[in-house]
C-alpha cells in the first residue's frame, strides 16, 4: 500500500498534525508535548520572540531543527506590510522560506483580515515564498488565495483559543470540496473529537496550539491529538457509510428460523 503522505508545496511529511509553540507553561513541557504528538511541523511566532537580549536562549533554542520543520508565522501582525516584513525577517534568520500568514487587526475576536491576507499572499508568492494563509471559513477567499499561489488554505474552525470546535462546518466542507491544495483546519479545536471530525470531513491536516498547551496534561493531550488525527484520516480514506433515516438490519433476514422459504 502506498504511504499516505502530506504534501505542502515542495515539502512532504508523514504526520498530519501541526503544533504551535505558544502558551506552554515551560519550554520543557513544550518539548515533551511535541515529541508525544509525533508532529513534524511546528509554528513559531517571530514577533513574540525576545530578540532584545543577544546570547540569551529563545524559543528557537528549544526546538530540534533536525527533527522538526519550523513554520514561521506572522502572528501579531495587523497589516499586510507588517506580515511581509516578518516573512523577510524569518528568511534573513535562515528559517525555511515558507510562512504561515496571519493578518489580524481585530483585537477582540482575532478574526483575520481577508483583503490584507490576499494582498500579502500575492506579494510573498511573487518573492518566492510558500504561503500558508490563515483565513475565516470563506470559500470564495479560499479559491482566490489558491489562484494567487497559496500552497494551502487554513480556515478557522472557530475563534482562536476558544475551543469551540468546528462552528463553521458548512463553509469548511465547501472549502474542502473545492480545494486544489491541502486544507488545514486551524483554530478552535478544543478536543481530540474535533480534530478527528475535521479529518473525517477530508481536511488534510490540523494545526493545534491552545488545546494542547493549556490542557491539564499537555503531553497526554498531544498524544490524544496524534491518535485522533490518525483515526480521522483513516476513517476518511475508508469511507463512512451513508446516513439513513431508517434502521437497516446488520444481519441478512433470509434463512432465519421460522422465516418463509
């Protein structure tokens, strides 16, 4: 059987679980959680790195770059210009020339700016970046981003850190149905059942941060998310039975004792 790999742009991975690196209680807890998750891609918000103290360890010093592919993200950027600048900074630091693009001017609901996201995607693609844009669950925007050269689209299931699950289910289903690139469900996943459901729908992967980092036992939750992603993917590939309005007997009715011959 052919190995089921995740391809994002020019990169290929075995794991379909991406993990964020924020909100952990310690770097050591983060390291243990990443290991338990089996992830191969970890996101790093460059604007939140403390680069003001040369020689002092930062988050990047706790990440094994031989084991994990670092996905720089533009969290904290409010405009397309800021996001493009952060992508350039990541490249200058020697990080992979790809970027999880977040442009979020709204401090209350943390919803991404669709116009600025599309603008930044177009510019960064022209400059040779592989762009993974974070978006609201907007099928029209998802198509436009693919046309602009995005290597994924990353619709939110529900607001960042809310743990509400897939509130935008109908739109996410349309995005998956129309997608020409992998669809990665990002934001709002609160439990392994949310992640499994996203994968059952046909999502290519899930990106999770708060649900793991803020769990009572992040390492155990990371393991649970790994298993959920694998189960959901297997269920999608297997093909679920159709929903029916009436019961259907599991065993054949012919040949039963007392049945007509």
